[in-house]
C-alpha cells in the first residue's frame, strides 16, 4: 500500500482539539496474500488484528479468467453492492470473521471500521504460466493474476475522511481450468470421410482433432523422412476440446465425424492451434510398413501453441498424439 500518489486524512477530534489538526495514516497490506469466499464475490486480506476486503457481485465477472486487453482494466464503481472496507479488531482476525458463517464468532469484535464511499476499482488480469517441462518443453497455463488498484478512493471513518488518489489493493489469483492432455496413441482414429483425424478415449473428458487434413500426410508412400504439414484455419485445422461430461462409450465417431460438431457433450473449453510457419505449428507424420498392405502412421505435433481468446499454452516441442493404421 506504500505506492500511492496522494493520501490526505482529515480527523476532527471529538475531544475538542483545534480544527486545524491533521493526521496522516496509511493502511499497509503489501505483504499479505489475498483470499476469497462467498463464491469469489468477497476478496479479503488479513494481517494480525486488521482486515481489508471488497465485495463485487459475481454477476459482474470482476475476476473472470479472461486476460485483459493492453491498458484496458475492468472498472467497477464503489457504491451499492460494490463494497470496500477496512476494519481493525480487538484481537487476531480470521477468515470466519469476514466470510459469511452460520453463527458468527463473538470475538474478536471490530473496533474500527472505514467504509469506502467512492472510488473506481480497476482489475487487470494476466496469465501465469509454468516453467517449460524439462522433457517436452510444454508450458501450461496455471493461474490468472488479477491486479487490483482503486483510484480516487474515499473512506468515511468515525473521525473524518481518508482520501487516496491511488490505492494498491494488490494481487488476487484464480486457478486455470486444468487440461489433462493425456492422449493414448492407440486411440487415434480417422473418420470415414478421410478428412478428420481425432484422438478421444471412450469415457474420456477431452478430445483433440485435425479437420481437413492434407491427404498427402496420410499417403501410403513410405519415405525416409517424415511428411510435414502446417496448421492453418483451413487445411490441417487443429482443435482441442475439454468437455463438461465424459464422452459416452461408442459415440466418438458420431461426435467428431459429423458435418458439424454436436452440442453434446457440452464443451467446457475449446482451444484452437495457431497457424504454423517455420519451425512452429507443424503436423509431422512418419509412415512405415505394418505387414502386407498395412501402414502405420505416427503423428506428432511440433512447436504447437493453442489459443483461447487472449490466453495461450504451448503443447510441446515434439509430442506424439497418435498412431493410425491404414490399409
């Protein structure tokens, strides 16, 4: 909280001190992690006998897992259901003193309360990524960080008004939806049309598929070098879907091979691969003989980045997503 542009506190002492008395006070929760309750509507910080918290209705999606556009934070005006407060207690404060509980604790009790009466809450959301995997180079999207700053904040206290030009509330993090990315090579299938490849296990929660695949990639010519195709929005369109419910046994072909993708099971998240160029966005197929008249196609993705809105994750340097047998 040390980094603010201006702080002016007017305290009119009730015991008859001169009207000109001015006291400067600050709230400092810089080294405290933010937590949440009430379904993420209430964000709070606790330090000893002090608490700082804000409430923004969930319907406003203040802390939605969507990366903010550059220099474009979400803005919420304090007032009504949007609340910011500071409290000091008679003893050490805990989460159940702030979060709704069936029977509130008797102690400690709040001895000081500052109520925000005006101000603009700005929330800027960024992605937090894992370190590259040592073996595959995969980089996962792990969390979203929501940086919270309050502009022109006005606190009403028992002793006067506290004004901040810029109040740094700090960071609040939410977890990204975990993506299993666990594909077994034997689950790779080719739709009857010959234009769509997919890998999705019966009863699985995820699927990866390539639409309008370049026929040359699955040719039965055995080459000394792998065949290479680039991902694009037209040819070799690569998608990943995480479902809200598992695929029913035996329905994979009907799901992935229809003219349009059905609405069931519902999609929790869909990620589209970036177009390929140079050493990125490559579908690599190595074809070998698999007995008389049979061929084995080993399919790898190289340097592929998946994207959902402004969020991305890196699938890996060279990942085998399946083996396909054709005759």
